[in-house]
């Protein structure tokens, strides 16, 4: 038995502190008699069993106790955690703020796991080096130790070298060979290469373009982008249609557009707006003393590292496994009924302000008892995802560039995999590692894809992941020590045509009667860390403004 397999199994048998294994009854197995029959693991999902209690809240018990706070935050994703941090920074005391979270831990789709080999992401896994004008985000990164100083000559931030993605960063498996970078090069005809060069020249121009209002045409967070109609009208048509108009028809380039949109938005170039498609390429303007806009920050736990930093930077209580299921008006504010999954008891929490940091489909259910003006009936295209974390004792390599952080296979259903241990100084090419495979389920309507995802077995997800990866890593299946699966039924919002600048999105984010506030990437239309952070910052400022005495 190879030493890495023996070491892994010994640690599992001993129940070592670093190895989070589900109880034996919760373990899943692959089909007996198949090449996968030795593989065991867990199957997770954002707590849809608990979340489905919201479908019939009348079955939940009446409150047996009450609790009073100044501000209640419902939802512990990036937006909710950011708002919690910002409210304390603006002067609220920890005892005045309470955050309740449906799942057993906060983080939303930036959650992470770990085992005896490595930490690993369950969702979002990197942060592009930010625009230095994004002062609030940079302040958070300084507090988190991600930024370690400022260069005196350039006044640009200095990033922790351990957190900047190490070489080699990315590679593409195409025509049986691993090439450097994700833009197809191997076997691409000259005419297509000319289109590729023309597109990136256009992107460089758009990156520098400023509207008549003095704002960049495209920037992160997106609310800071130019309001000029010449740019906003791009939101009205699909990205694919715009590409057709501009003569970008290269099959290799169109694959790259689809890959990019699916990677960030979970949807294809035909499903997202042209504004969103161009924003993906033209809005990243990071600069630093020791990095540039093409660089990314990453950790073994992915953005779970950032979630943990948000949690640590505030002291207000976080109450997990708690289902907020009904809101009521009171003479002094709002009351929220919260069901504790562990105790099976309901507490009525009264608050002067309630900040809803939940996906809009959940928000709408919670607001059923409030007047129609409080509701936020914004149709959102939410794409399901599946993530498979494979713990392997080896990763057979093909010809070309060696294993990189981000590894993508041309023409496949997934958006590739990341090497969770890439940033580890002790990681070697030999030995056990964890690779995280991502697949957005964008080939059907979200509703149909969600139903199918929930009906798909553990064995089938593992089979699909390995069938794809075996095309580049022959013999990988025999090297798998464990496979853990997460199905995100409501994974992320997709910026479909008309959603970003049609007006309804901005209206849905407005507070109601200085009592009810909203923050979530659903209200951005783009599910990236920077947007969740900006949503939480905005909503926290709105809460604080509502708390100030009105001038006489």
C-alpha cells in the first residue's frame, strides 16, 4: 500500500482532529463492481432540509421566549458578515447586533472544509488583486493581514507573498496537451488568433474608457461604473449577440467566452448580458507594489479564509442552525420569529432594524406577513452548481505544463479544478492532495437543473467528475482516496439581459420605512466576493443613517 494511502487511512481510523469525516452512517459509496467501488465520501448541500422548513412555516412552533437587539442580521454569507463587521466599526456594541444563519456555519457559497490532507473550498476560491481605489475592501484586507504595508514611492499596497497565487497559475488541456494560460493557443488557426488579439485590444481600450460622468465604463464594485447610456444599453442584449455583431466568431474564442462567463456567472455568453460579459474582462484594475491586475489572492480554503477573517473582525453573536421564518411589525420596529434546529424552540427577536442578507427567494418568503411595499419580487436567475473535492494519493500528468493552481479542460462541461494545496510550501508533486472540481449546471433552466441535481446520486456525480478528469489524467480513478460532493441548488445569480441596469434591481435594494434593509449579491447581479462585501457595506451605512436622530 502506498505510504500516502496508508497515512490517510491511519489518520481516518484514529479520528485525527484535522480530518472531518461524516459519521459512518452518513458515508456514501460508489457503485459495487465499478472502477470507483473503493471510493467513499460525503454528500452535502446548502442546508436545503432545514431551508425547506420555510416552505411551510405554519408547522413551526410558536415563540416560547423573546429577545431584544438593536439590529438583527438574517443571513451569514459575505454580505451579512460584512454588515456585522461594519456596524461595529460604526459604533454599535457587540450585544446590540445579532446574526442568525440557516446553516451550521456562516459563509454562504464561500464556505470551506478540510481533512487530514488539506483545507479546501466548497465554492468561491480566489480574490483578484483589488483596484487600489476600493478603499473599504483594502482596509479589510489590511486588518486580515493580506496587505502587509504600503510602498512609500508609489503609495500602492504590498500584499502578503504567501497569499498571492504562486507559479504556476493556470493551464489548459487542449488537443491532448497542457498549455500555459487559459486562452486557447495550441492548434488555433491564424485567422482565429487575429480575432483573439483584436478582442483583447478592445478590452484594453475599454479598461481605460471613462464616461461623460467621469466614471470608469466598467469597474468593481459595479455600482461605481459609468451611468452613460452608451454603456448601460449593453445590458439589454445577450453577450453572444454582441459578439456576433462585432465579428468575434472564432470557435476557440467563443469557447473561452463561455468558459469565462460560466466560471464567474454560472451561465453562458448567450445567457448573460453584453454589459456583464465585458465587465468580466474590463473591470479588473488591480494594482499593487508587488502585483498587478492579472494576479489573484488565494488560500487552501479558498474564500473561506476571507469569511473567517470577516467573522473574527467583529464580536457580535452569530447564531447558526437558526431558521428565521416570519417577520412582524411592532410599535418600535420589527420582530422576527427564529427557530432553533437543535432545541426545536422558537424565539421572537425584536429589533429596531432588520437587515435581510438572504437570497431574494428566501427574503420573499420571510416578508409574507408584511405590507406589499416591503416585498422584493425581483426575478433572479440562480444557477445550480456541483462541487467535488477529490482527495487523491497521486495525480497522473500528461504532456505539457505541470500541475498549476487552476486547471481547465477545453470543451468539457466543467470549469476545471483547482489544486487546494497549491499555496502550501510543503506541497510536492508526489503525495496526497485535494483537487476541487467545479461544474455549473447551465445547460437547462435553473428549475430543471435544480430538480435534476437533487435527484442525482453521489455515485453519479463522482462518475461524471472522474470521467472528465480521466481524459487528462489517465488512471486517476485508482488514485482517489476520497470524494466529497456538494450540490448548490441555488448556487449564484446570473446577470441575464436587462437585470443589471433595468431599474428593478436598484429598487429592490432600497430600505423600507427605515426598518428593513437588504444586502446580497442577488442585488448586485454578480456573485463575487467584492460585490458581497460592497452590499454589506452599503446596507450597514443605510442602517446607521436610519438610526441617527432626525434634525429638528
